[in-house]
């Protein structure tokens, strides 16, 4: 547990107590309220919380509006520019139950432009120097978050990890040298770039509807329930027909989900081999932000998950059933009785 970083912009007292009891490695503190609450609860449990402070560096990353997080107007972090971040750090250094280990920021997700990361590293190191000069406290850890983009569809050009690392380390080393500080331990959160390409979602084709001269819709047995990203972010994906992988693409179609929303579209305008009911559509790069964001909209069960390793497949997540979905439903006895009365009235009518 000492390798776990506990994020969140509104951690509940119950969650914080559990994290303290479990020995979480770092609390990524998002705001002053949380800092005060964490100090109180740590004292209550006679513990010290190891903290890195989440800051807002004021950087507009080149990505979708909904997944920008580093700009000043953000629900995440404490703003550097208006003095909020400095005040929070000074307050934390006064607290008996808080051990401030470093600083954190995260400027967004699915980012391809390394200039955004370079600017971020520079801003954060300049702020580290300001804190050092004002307080004498030196950041031993600098967490620059995640967000490194991956390839989803034609046109995506993700940077190489080594190029990203070389750039930010060069800037951090230089800034540390100029300010007289030790180079902090640099932490990144590579989530999507690690697990995104590892996942593939398999759908079974069902209904096919052609609107002559307009579009052919191919409906599958899933959709925004298991992958809300196209509806939320206009995310783009590539796919193939797994059972016709050697056949040439000859038909332009759009892949629709089965939810009762016009926006439940997985892929607009993709060329595939001739599509028939029962075909298996394989959508690539679904290992990140798919199952984690999935839901039971329209009370649709979520799919199973298998791990394939060296030609062997193992079930690692069971398929949901309708029984799973309704298993926690409860009908109060008084309403159940009233329902019977209403049924009798309806029958008599």
C-alpha cells in the first residue's frame, strides 16, 4: 500500500480513515478543506499522512475540453497564479500530522504535444524554487501526472515515451541547478499509455439497417454502456471484423450501440468487409477508460473480461447477469400490497 497514491477532489472522511488505516503511500491533496480534514483525521488516529499537493499550473493542454485539468478554471488542484497554492503549502508545513513530500499536477489526457509537458515542467520547477526561497522547504518529489496520448485511429501521432522523458528531465535538472535545489524524484502516471493498447473489445453484430443514399447502421450488442467515450468526448476508434480479418474492406458503415440514445454511436463511417449478423467486431485500444467508466444504462449487463497471455485465455471478470443488476432492488412491503390492490382494480375495470 505504500506504493498507492490516493487521488480525488472530494475524499470523504470514511475514505480517508480507510486510507490511513491501510497505510496509503501518498495522499494527493486537492484543496484546503481536504488538507484540514486530513490533518484532523490523522491526529485522531495518531498517524502522520504523507502528502503531495495537487496544484493547478495554469496550462491549457491541446486536448478535449472535458479532459483538460491544468487550466486555472478547473475543479482540480490549488492555483499557483493567485497565491492559493503557496498558502496551502505554508499551512501544511505548520501541521503536526502532515508530512509534505512533494508537489503534483496533471494537465489533461490524451495529449500529443510535448510542448505542453515541457511548459508544465518549467512552471512547476519555477514554483518549487519560489517555495524554497520563501519557506526553506524543498520538494523531494515532483509528480507531473499522466495524459500521454496513444494511437486510437488514423491521424493520431503519440510521442515516444523516451522523447517525453528526456524532455522533462532535461528541464527539471536545469531548473534545479539554477535554483540551487536538489533534483526531485520525478513521478509520472502513465496509465492509458500502458493499458489502453492492451485492450480489445469484441462485439457481436446484430441488426443492420440501410438508409439508401444516406448511411448503413450496424448495431452491436454493446455501446455507450461499456464505452461512453465516443458520446462524451467524440473519441475515435478503429475496428475490424475478427472473423473476416483476411477479407478486404468493401462496405462503409457506422457502428451503433443498443442503448436508447441517438448519441450511442461507437464508430462513424468505417470501411469493413461485407457485414452480416453474427460477425464479431473487434474494437482496438479499449484497455483504458472503458470498463472503468462503464455503466448499466438501460439496465444492460456489462461484458466479461478475459486476459490473453502467451496464447492462453483466462476469465478475469465475469459477465454480469440481469440477476446481478436487480439483485439489490427492494420493493417496500406496503407498496407491494398496494400494487396488488391496483392490479385488482385494473382487472375489474
